[in-house]
C-alpha cells in the first residue's frame, strides 16, 4: 500500500508540474507574439558618435524616431536611399515609418563609421 500511495502522489505531482510548465510556455509565447506584433513608436538616440541602439527589430508600420543627444550635428541616411534626414542639431529629431518588412542599414553620412540597422518583421 505504501508504494501505491507514493506512486500516486508522484504521478499527481508530475501532472501538476506538466500543466504548470505548459501554462508558462503559452504565457511566454503569447507575450512574445504581442511584443513582436506591436507597431508603436521606437526610438534611437544618437550620443557620443554612436546610435545607442545599433540594431532594433520592429513590426511593419512602426515609426522610428532618432534623437540627436550629441553636441555636434549628425544625420540618418539609409544605405539604399529609402530615407535620409537633414543634419540634426542637438535635441533635433527625425522620424521614418517602416511600412515594408526587411532589414534597413543606415549610417551618419557626416561620420560614416556610425552605423545601425532596423529589422522590420
């Protein structure tokens, strides 16, 4: 009788753990899908001759805003010519809405070593 109770308790415990693990997996997947699907605003700061988020992933339809926090001008220029900002002075902003999926590489044409990318899903 003793081994039957232990097996029954062990089986019950394993069932509870399986349900809890499945619930956790579903919660994580749901959160990831919601996060990836959001097309809200995204921001990249320019500071100390760098784009502070060198690579970000956004949903199609997201508007990305670059803000120059440096004390010298910078710009944002896509390698494929899809977007290009004017020279941005301190605290100036430039925004572009990414409608189509793809990877968009960009740089500062004033300081070409400054690079970044936007991945649109």
